[in-house]
């Protein structure tokens, strides 16, 4: 076996130019596939993280029927006790509540339809939070307004607005608030219609003491969100509530991730094609050039299977060498761009800095990420292709008649 491998490796370099070209084609294909796969993986991970961070969380809890009707009185009661139970549950990193209330807001004679969001400012702050930055909301009668909404209403920080709505008990909810600041959030709804206030303030305004419409839960292990949601649903404090993980809340995002996986498989198929073309061409040419030599080996008693093994070994050596070189190159490119990212908007010249998906603004800067399974799949794809591509040349070599081959 060792002699077969040595002979196969030596045979590859009889025609250096042809071998180098074949290796370059295989290596470049593998490198590009790994790099493109890294971009796809980075985009998929960034999209999931962006949506599960500020918008959905990994799990959401609602009163039964609230997601369909958005009724003010379909609220989660005993909020303090429920949040305490969730935060104690194994696997939960954080849990915080939100209150949503349709209302009218006016700074003069003209009123605008808005959505009042009662939030816990500290929990909604940070790069992955709904508010991104820590707002100055602790003072009473202070709100934050989405910048596009503020532009339509002609508002600036320090202005006073009137908010009028309906309480959960049917009472009139109205009061005056000072605009503490204008905000740009990752969520379009908040930007276009949002008036954000501290949760306790919103509970008092809309007659919802110790109540909220939504609890957002972040898991310690995001990949186990579904199993965690099933465990949380069995808590006594959540009896009758709707507990859903992000995949059930946003099936369109799941479909996008699956589409990205399918694109990766398509790219993997390109590796097959490039490797098959390079290897098949190289091995066919090498076989025809050595017909006289192969005929001599057969005449001296070499078994056809030894000829087949030699041709297959050459193909595997060619494919494996190209795949490993391409893996090193592709991994190096991904590593070089992982920290700085790739600004797709700058590359496309004139494209928007952010894209809107499912009501969320997603950055056009992608941070590639290399997956070990992508690397292994690429190498295995080349090896399988090497065997398949060598089948025809090996079959032709094994069927050579020694007398005819010697006269060639």
C-alpha cells in the first residue's frame, strides 16, 4: 500500500503545470466555498441574534389570546411573582416584562396614533436591547419618542406631550409627559409609533397594577430554547399562559435560516463540480500518457486491481492536497475578516446601511464565522469527488490489453 501511494504521488508531478492548475482550481473552490459559507453563517447568526435580542428574546410569555387580539385586558397578572419564578428557573439568563397600549399623543391641536411601551429600562439597555442605550427614564412623567415619530409630530427633547388612551379596566387614561429624548431602535414599530415609558409608570397610567402583556425570556443556552419553553410552561405561575420559543414566534426567520442552509449545499455542489473537472481531466490525461507504461506493468504480472488502486490513489492525493490547501486559505480569509466584518453596503456602493426584515432593522455589516462542519464537509466532498472522478480513468486503465498498450 505504501509503495502504491509513493508511486501515485510521484506520478502526479510528472506534469507539474497540469497538476498545479488542478490543485489551484480545487483549492480556490474550497477556499471560496468556506469564505462564502462563513458569510452565510455570519449573516444567519447575526439575524437570529438581532431578532432574538431586542425584539423577541428566546422565549415569550403572553396571556392566552393576546397575540391574536392585542386586547388591553388580556394581561399577565401577578407579574412580580411570575418574574421571580422565571428568573429562578434553571436555564434562564434574564426575564423582563413589557406593556403595550394603543393611544393618541399630541403636542398641540393635532393628535397622532401611537403605541405606548412600558419597559424595564435597565433590562432593555445594551447593544442587544430594545433601547440600545441606557435612557434617563427614572423620573416621573418622562418618555422617550421614536425619532421618525418625533419628526412627524415636530417634537424635540424637553417638549411636553399629552397621551390619551383607554385603561385595562375601561377607564380613561390621560396625562402630560415630558419628552426626555428621541431614540433610534432596531425595531421599526418603536421608531415609527413608539412612546416608551418606565413599566411602573405605564402600569399606573393604564390601570394595570402588577400586570403586563409580555414577558421576554433570554436563555443561557439559546439552542435549547424550545426545551426550556416547554419546562417553563409547566410552572404553576404560568398556568394558562402561552409560552413560545422564538422559532414558533417567528417562522419566517426559521425559513430564512433553512434557505441559507440550502444555499450552502448549493455552494458545496460547486466544490464537487470544480474538483470533478480538475481531477477527471488530470487523471484522464495522465492515464492516456502512460498507456505504454501501464501495459508494461500488466505484462509483468501486475493485477488490474493494483492499476486501479494506483489511479484512485493519485486522484485522492490530488483532491486531498487541493482541499487542505483551500481549507487553510479559506480559514485564513474568514479569520482575517471576522473581527472587522464585511460592509456589504460599501461594497455595493449606494446600498442602504440597514435592511428591514420582520419589522427589524438588520445591519449590512456581516461578520463571517467558520463552522467546523463546513470545513469537514468541504474536504469530504472533495474526497468523494476524487473517487468518483477517478472511476472512469481507473476502469479504462484496468481493461487495457497488455499487447495493445505496449504497441501504443
